[in-house]
């Protein structure tokens, strides 16, 4: 094989590798969206100092903690698996956390220990990996206003719809009273 043919072959291999990596990432996310189990995570207010940056809404969640036995000695920023269940209203809540990948269930998400609160018990605050909802930049300001207003109104229910499969999570939508924030940012109504 000539040097020219080797160069062309190497170029083709590099180009195929560059196409394969993003295609594999897209396929994995689409598989999670199509075949993963959907959980509704109840939203909570965000520190108003910087709730919106650019083209995404920063999300916080209510059921993001669990009381554990202190002998496990959890540490901040430690990677954990949060095993999930649903509360009586159908919203996700943490059933338990583990350092080992759970066997026998797909209802878990890979997360981090965000904070530890010591009282009579040890409460572990979990940082979920889905805290940013990306959207079209022109719709973002109105969506931010709708989202923050809904969180301040105790009669409204705001949640994130997340597909989870084998510990991986994809944030599908943010809903206010069952209406997508994308629709609300177009001028739709949740009432």
C-alpha cells in the first residue's frame, strides 16, 4: 500500500471514530428515553441569587435526602446509587442509597452525596445529575418566570419528568400543573 492510500485509510478511520462517539452518546440517551422508567421529581425553590444561566433552568428537588445509619460514614461528593420508589402521590423519593450498584432493580440513579446533616440522626442530601433543563434561548426568560412563580405558589405542583435506566438519567421535561414549561413559555396556560 502506498503512503497516500495509508493516509486516506487513516483519515477515514479517524472520521468514522469521530462520528461513532456522538452517535453512541445519542443512541444511549434515546434508549433511556424510550426504554427507561419515568419518575416525577417534585421541584423545590432554587437559591434566587443565580437561578437561570443562559439557555437552561436550574432545578432543585424536594425529596433529595434520606436518613441513614451513621456507621456508614458517608462523605461529601462521594458517588452513590440512589434507589428510588414512588410516594403515594406518584413522585420519586429515595428508598435507600448504596456505594455498590444495586442488583435486581433498575429503579436507581447514579448521584453524589451533596451534604451531610447531623442531628440525632444522619441525613444525607443527594445531588442528582439532572439539575439543568436546556431549552431554546428565546423561551428561557418566560420559562424562568413561570417556573419560579409556580414554586412560590403552594397551590401549584411543579415537577421534573426524568427517564431512568440502569442508573443513567435523562431529564425529559419540566411540568407545572401537568403542563410543559415549554408550552408555558410559548404563552400557554397551566390553568
